[in-house]
DNA sequence: TCACAATAGTTTCCTTTTCTAATTATTTCT
DNA sequence: AGAAATAATTAGAAAAGGAAACTATTGTGA
């Protein structure tokens, strides 16, 4: 099977949104911890990147700063996220999950993962490996600019 | 590499949204034919399923009927979609792309595919094949209920 | 066959999400 | 110091999406 980049792109463009749709639908239906998909992704990001700034999160999720600011407002009001001011650069805001936030994230993650896992149980082990490999390939290709910059900086 | 369904699920849950985000961002940035991702998906679906009903589309995209009705309104107003009444069942609405719709879809598709293709050029041919295979695996797992019913019916 | 249930869409109204523009506060650059 | 740049917030408006109620049509069971 010989696949061109264009062909692979077309496939991605067709299949990826349907996965997203299924996940979103599932989260809505089961009200997984009362989180929207976007909120869920924010919590997950903050879990991996404690102390991220508002811009970091906005950039990674793909929202404007004002939108993210309000989204964070809501999460802070629900005591899932802590918002602090950076001591060295007082313009910056530093975000982190509260312990409650970690609990809620874990709960939502379990629910969503359970849904996906159920779907994936139809796959044999070779297919699962293919999927995992594919995700490894995609991951670095679609990291956000800011994230790439961060990784580059670390060197 | 031995992968459990749960592991694969976790990977999917992390990577898929970042692909979606990149595509969405790209479409917004380049104002690809002034289509939102959802509108784009609707056009693509109608291209593949000429004469689909409103419910078909709503179900596939994952919107409620009212929302889809409004979305189609906009596309009809822009003369991208034709809305006709089914002669055998006059409750049903039959949707199809206009020739203008096909042109716009193709333009948007080219732009988005070009973006994805550019990203995927970093992959070697083995990786591309892995990606294509992965999409083949995912496709049937996340098809909508109505679509599954339709496929089952054809037998 | 006729009343009733079911199906397909639409309309109305409301909430939520997200955007743009303007504003504040802070830091960096010259 | 003063100007430009950066980080975040606020204000105001638009857009997306959903629930409920409504219309029109078709199917069904007594």
C-alpha cells in the first residue's frame, strides 16, 4: 500500500472530525464531570504543564486570550484551577490545577477513556499498535507553535 | 510494542484534539472560502451523499435538527446547497450541492489539504502508510448510528 | 377507516461560547 | 525617561447550538 502525503491528508480530514464528534457527543450525553470538551482539554493541559501562562493555554487550545480568560474564570470559580501572579513578571498569570481540579480531571478522563476504550475493544492487537504508532507520528506534527518554541528553548 | 485498548484510547484522546485544533486554526487563518469547519464538513458529506435528508446530515455531523436546519439555511442563502422536497415522502427534505457549492468545497478542500499535506511531508512512506491504516481502522468505529443503519440496510 | 402515534423539519427563544476592540498593568528597548 | 511591546482583562456584540413548541405528513392499530 503506497500512500502519498495528500492521500493521508484526505483520510485524516475525513476521519479525525468524526472521532472528535463522537467524543464530544459522549461527553455531552454523560455530562462527564460537567466539563465541556474544551474545559476538559484545558485541565489536561494544565495537568501536564503546571504553571503555564494564560497565553500558553490559549495558544495550545486554539482560543483567543479573552475567551480563555473567561473560560479560566469559570474554572477558578469552580475551584478547579488556581490563578496566581508570576513574581518575576507581574504581567503574567500562572495557572495550576487545584487538587479538586485533578480529581475532576481524572474522573472525566476515566469516563471518556472508558468510552473510547469500549470502541477500541473491537480492534485486535495489531490494529491497536497501528493506532498507537499513528498517534506517535501525529503528535509532534501538530504541537502548537508556542509549545514547539518551548521545546526548542529547553535545549 | 504491546498496546492495550485503554492505552490506545489515551493516545487518541491526547492527539486527536490537537489535529482538530490545527485544522480549525488554519481554516480560520486563511478564511478558506469563508467556511467554518462544520460547514466544510457538511458540504463534504453532501458531496459524498447527494440527496441526503436533513436528519442524515445532522446525525453524521453531530448537531441537533434545529441547529442543522439553520446551518443549511445559511448554505442555501449562499447558494452552496439546494434544498428540495422529496416527492415520495413530502416531510423529507433532500439536500444537494449546487455547482457553486462543489467549487467552494473543492477550493476549501485544496487549502486545508495543502496545509495537512505540508505537515505530512515530514513523514516517510512507512509512516504515511501507518497513518492511512489507522484512519481505516478508526473510520468504522466512529461512524454515526444512522450511517451504520444505512450500511446494514444495504445488505 | 379513523383516531392516534411517529417522523421530518422549522420556528422561537434562550444560553453559551467566542470574537473584536478597547483598557490596564507591566516590562523591555532605545 | 519615553516609546514600544507584552500579558491579561473588561466590555460589547455576534454566532453557534440547544430545548420546547409547532406544522405537516405518513404510518398504524383498533
